[in-house]
C-alpha cells in the first residue's frame, strides 16, 4: 500500500490538474490516430493507459502545446509512475521537457510534492513497484537535481538495503566520472555526477560497512579522490590480484 504522503500527493495532483486539456491539439498524424489525439482535447475523459505512456514519451514537436498535453496527462501519468504500471527508466519523460517550475505555484508545488512522496515511499518499501534505481533516476531527472532525493535518503534498514542496490548499480559509472542515470538530458549531468560522488563518499561508507559491504564502502570512499588517484589506489591491487 502506498504511504499516506504518496496518497495525499496523488490526490493533490488529481485536484490541481483536474479538467485540463489542450483544446487546439492536432498531434502528430504519423504517430497518433485522430481518435487518439482527441483525448488530449477532451477533459474529464480517461485516456487508455498505453496511450498515456506513448504521449508522455513523445518529444514536444509531436504536439501543438506540449505543456498543455502534460497537464492533461498528469493525473493518470503520476499514478501509473507510482503504481509501477508505467516504465519510468526511459530517457525523455515529458516532465523533463517542460519548464514546470514556472507553472502556477499550486501546479509546481503539486509536482514537487509528488516527486518527494514517491521517492520517500519507494525508499521505505522493500520491493517498490519500480526498481529503486529507476525511481531515483526519474525523480531526479524531472526535478533537474539529485539534491533533495539524496537528502531524503534516511537511515533505515529498508533504505540502507536500497543504498546497497544503488551502490552496486552505479559504482562503475561513478568511478569513471560518468552519470549512472538514464533519464537525464545533457543539461546538468556534470553537476549531478559530482554531487552523487560527493554524497556517496561522505554518507555511504559507514552505512555500507554496517551492512557487510566493505568493498562497496571502500569504492564509495575512493569517489572523494581525483580520477587518477582513485585508480592508482592500492585497493585495486588487492581487489584484483595478479596471481
């Protein structure tokens, strides 16, 4: 069951974005049939789930008013993201392609609250509907920052287990100064890598060692070093013996 905070955030999305539509929308005629595009012009009508996903992941040039399309889809899209029925580990989620932070305060606040609640709910759930790495990836890409989601990584047995999962998944990329997240555009990637490396080096080692993951802990510590020093560290000679 979703947390009360996530239930409330989804209810707020439903309320704030209720009745939105894109009245003049024609859509891409090569990608969508006229009856499919008609959903975008028609408020208060449920869009078929597969069509929601197709709309959400199309580039803005497929629509007359991409921002209006995203507002129209948000109530269903947010629920599909949270309940796991929509794959979220794809580059190009529609909310990463609109400047939603400049929308009216009630709309931007509702999106921020949803992202926060979704991430916190996933952190507290042993087996969330979508993999924890996918949720972090999607939330941070939409927000355009990893900062609040790292700050929310509470010290809790379930959240610590998710930390192990993420460390295993992200370590190779972070050690190579690459972004381990798939949903991000080019903007902000360098800053996101640096912040992830700094947070892991500072906050993860003790938690990883306490969970019996000394190698992951050491590799997290190495992220504090410059690239050349990182790979010249004696740890690698012990980790990969030559004989």
